[in-house]
């Protein structure tokens, strides 16, 4: 069975491609890919997530592999995109993991209020795996 892949339609008219892998009933974790990179993960990462009850949600950044470009975007825009995808998926609680170029938007999550009903947890990694 192929992992669920969808298009997230954002309020500003853009579309982001999103891939869900791991334990699809597990705790949701957004994976923000590096630069360059994509929503696709390595089998080992997916296997580890499955074993630990994690639902990996990998959105492509704007302009990557079928996602609508967002010229002039800033780091905070990616945090807003993840929040919009979480809302579309009906997620009240989620974690975010950012690797390499995907770690910078994670800093924004720590400083931006995600709403009183949402609990955010995050981890950033600037090292190559």
C-alpha cells in the first residue's frame, strides 16, 4: 500500500504536496526537509517512526516538486504553511522536526503563538544525517 499523498490547498490559493508515512494513527510529526530536499523520507526513518508510533507528515516547500512557488517568502511563511496544513488535517497537537534548511522555520514556531488550543513541540537539527 502506498503512503497517503495529498495536496494541501492553502487560503492564499497555493497548493503544497504532502506525504504521510510511518504509523498513520500515531502522534503527528511534521518533517521540514532540508535545502534542497523533498517530502520523501528514507525507509529507515519511516521504519523508525512506525516502531515508535509516529505519523510523519512531510510537506514540500513552496516551489518544490509540484508545490506552488511563493516568491518573496520568508522563514515565518513556512511556519504558517505548517499550521494551515495541521488545521486542514484536524490536528490539535503536533510536533515539528526540521533538518538542515528546514530547521530555521522551527525557530519561528517557538516565538509565534499557535493558538490557545494547540500544543506545539519541536526539535531542530542543523547536522547532516
